[in-house]
C-alpha cells in the first residue's frame, strides 16, 4: 500500500519503564527493562516505520543500533522498502561520536542548530546527513517533522529518552504512545524517569490528551497503548473507540494517503497479530490507496470457555472492498505436538459485485428522535456479494391440519454475507457512528455506475 507523507509523519512514541516510572537506572550501563517478547513487538513496530528518532543523550548513553531483526529487514526489502528505517537524532550541542553503533550501517539524519551544523558536518563526515534547523537552540520539532515528511517519511517512531518524549507530547506532535511497564522497581531518585527533566511545564504535559486505547500482556510486561490528542484531530491517526472486548477503528474518506497509513496503525493498535493481519490486508489491497476502513477486534468464549479473539478488517479502495478475517486456534493440550495457529483469509470484491449494503439501526426512545442528533444505540452492517448461500428445505404444508396430500417441499435460501454488529453499550457511541460512516462510504462507492 502506498504510504505518502503529508504535512507531518504519523508519530508513535515508544518507551519501557519500571513499575515505579523509571526508564533507566543511575548506572553507566543501560538498564534493559523489556523481555524477549516485548523486544520482539518493539522490533515489529520498528520494522513498520519509515524512521526512528532518539535524543542525542540516548545515542550517547545507550548507543542503540535501532536495526530491525534480520528476518524483518528481509521482509521490508521484499516490500520494496529500505532494509532498515532511517535513523534520526536531534542535538544542539553536537556532541556525538561518529564511531558509535548509532552511525553504523546507514547514515542517520542529525538535526542541529544552524550555528552547530558546520562543525558537526566536519566531525561526522559521511557517517551522517547533518540538517541545520532554523531558529533557537531548542530545535523546533514541528519544523523537523515537516522536513522528515518532505523526505518521504510517513511513519515515525520516537524511542526516547525522557526529554524527547516529553517534548513531542507537550507540543501535541504525537499520535500514539506505546508504553511497556516492567515488573521491576528502580527506586533511585538519581535515575531518569519517564517524561521527567523535559524542562516543560507540567501543565503542558497534563494537557496532552492521552486516551487509553488498549492494554495487553506481552511476556512479563504490561503494554499500554495510548492515543494522543483529541479524537479526529489528525487524519493520520485512526480513531480507536473503546477499551472493551470489541474495538472498532475507522478511517475517514477525505484523505486516501492518510487512510492507508491509518489502516496500518489501526491494525497495530488492535494488538492482534498485527504483522500477520496487515500483511494479509496489504497484499489484497495491492497498490491501490485505501479510502476508508474499519477494524473490528472481537472476543468471545468458545464451548470450552476459553477466550477466543478474532479480527475483521474491511478496507475500501477506489475499485474494491477488501475483506479480511483472522482467527486463532489454541494448541490441543492433550497433544504435545500440537501448536497454536492463526488462520487469516482475505477476499477482494469489485464494487460492481456487491449486491447489497444493509444497515440496521436500533433507535432508542424513537418518540424523541431528533434528526441529525439522535444516534442509534446499535447498528448491524451486512454486506452481500452472493458468494455463499445456504438453503433450508422442509416439507410444504397447505395450512389445513387434516390434509394428508403431498405438497412437495418448500425452502428458503439465505445468503451468508458479511455481518458486523456494534452497539453503544458494548463498544461506545463513537464505534456505532463510525460503522455508519463506513457503510455510507461503501454505499456511495457501490452506487456509482
Ligand atoms: N526505557 C526506555 O524506553 C528508554 C528509551 C530511550 C532512552 N532511555 C534512557 O533515557 C536516558 C536518556 O534520556 P534523556 O531524557 O536524558 O535524553 P534524550 O531525550 O535521549 O536526549 C536529550 C538530548 O537530545 C537533544 N535534544 C532534545 N530535544 C532537543 C531540542 N528540542 N533541540 C535540541 N536538542 C534537543 C539534546 O542533545 P544535546 O545535549 O546534544 O544538545 C538533549 O540533551 C538514558 O538513560 C536512556 O537509557 C530509556
């Protein structure tokens, strides 16, 4: 799917902290808070981004390589992307060592002040691309994001440290925040804390508008996913609707490029095998842009009372509806050879093949219905393209209880179409509204000759 940056990239903040809010200890060596499972998810997130930014202090103390795993680098190359995302740092002092791991493999972008740029270029030589930022010593992050967008960066991951994360949040320049909490305590006031030492007023950070969009257990870590800013403020970010068992995310129609990148974010935010689901959807969408989408992440109990999760993604392109469903099957406890599996299927249906788009709205208290104001409490969207149908046949009757004549058979044929149901009570009012807007986009698309 094409991902073209416009305005500024979609910005995802990522950090790991101890249970008491520290992101490192006070020792000279880096404290690794993540376990293997969390590192793998972070690796996946890195591989899904066009660029990764860290503050100069993190370059100096952690000396991170920021390269995705070999397998994910191969996947990126197969998708036509550079093997690793572009590395980026910001510094006003220019105090960076070109021999450090951060500068290995490919030249990072180093943003600095106009005054420091020349000396830094002389020191880093071919190891980096130094970009002077107009203005003061405190580099303007909005300017930097604009420059990254102009360089084709559509999706930026910001991996710390505290000062940098705090500035992105306080400036309202972040869309998502992935925070992994380790079951460890640092309890050392000399150690760096998450968002501390940003030099920014606490009121600026207090008004960041973090909204919890998901909580998951990853290895021994608790991973919190926040959306940042007011809902709908940024077309690049899909809106996540609730934290309940079913989460619905919907992209709007007005910006197809943003919708493409928003779909990927929405799938990632669902937290349900995002790499697998996105790859499946992406291969079905192909090179077309996505103009609208819905991601429905659902959970139910199977007969053994195990929680089973599944995700449905619908993406609308200018010519097709792409439908994808992913389900998981746990390992059979009785069979030591058995392994858990996920099954994902996709189907791409031309608009002209869609025979019906049915939307059922349940309106509470209809006597006080106000047009344009009263929202449905529940909606059921059914999309038909007549692929599967089932027939139920039974002996026919004439209505006379005493009649013993043979009336042959009667039956009904029902199309097994795709149905999505969301309700205000289970999913929140926004989810209901968003499925309605996807249905509208689909109806418009299918009504064109
Ligand atoms: N747990 C985690 O997830 C995680 C992730 C990353 C880092 N960390 C930890 O965080 C600590 C480092 O974080 P930190 O908060 O001290 O530093 P940081 O955010 O990594 O970097 C701060 C530095 O970046 C530059 N900078 C930031 N904003 C700037 C701006 N607007 N204009 C110009 N330069 C700017 C400055 O560099 P100059 O001083 O060169 O001017 C500043 O000193 C380390 O202990 C590291 O281990 C933890």
